[in-house]
C-alpha cells in the first residue's frame, strides 16, 4: 500500500498532470501543460494529486457547485480520476479519492457524484470507497 502525501496540484504540476490525463483519455491527447491552470483557477474546483517521489502517481478533480436546494449546500462532482499505470493497485487512487471525498464533506456538500466509463470496469474501485449506483442513473450528451 502506498504512503504518500496528497496535495493540491499547482500550475507547476502541469507537465506531470498531462501524463496522467493522456493515460485517461480516449479522445484527443492533452498537449498544453498550462491548461491545468484553467482548471485549478476555476472557483470551486481543485485537483488533488498523490506523488511517488517527483512523479505524479494519481490525481482527481473535485468540483463544488452551488445549489438552491438542501439549504444552499453545494453538491460535488468528481472527474478525471486517474492513476498512472505503473502505480495502479498500490493505494494511490484510494488516497486521492479519500482526500476529495473528505474535502467535499468539509465544504458541507450534501452529495458527491461521479461517472465512470463502462469499458474501464472501475465500478468496484468506486464502490470500495463508498459510492453506489443505487437510486441514480447517469446520462450523457456529448459534442465531439
């Protein structure tokens, strides 16, 4: 099991983040390491990363979104969960997920949502950190 500090990513982590984004994507590759600034500078959004030495091993993006319901408590959306292939099954993914969940609860989010591609077969991982598909159905419309 990995033991590493999880921290918020900064613009300086852009090159390492690109490596992970490109392991995750099935679309066009990410090429500009400065685009991470667009994400981390967005209000209510943070990207957590776990490192093995200087290498970014795993990361997750957490979006906290305002809400009228639930007494104005935000809801959270988790996106772009990825662990570098050489670091998988060593606990890095769990560490970043647990950090993101804790941050959402600390922000008083009333729920945390995520979607995962069916071809990735990752539902067991998400269930192990507390997520369930019971009671909700995800739907997507996408523009390529």
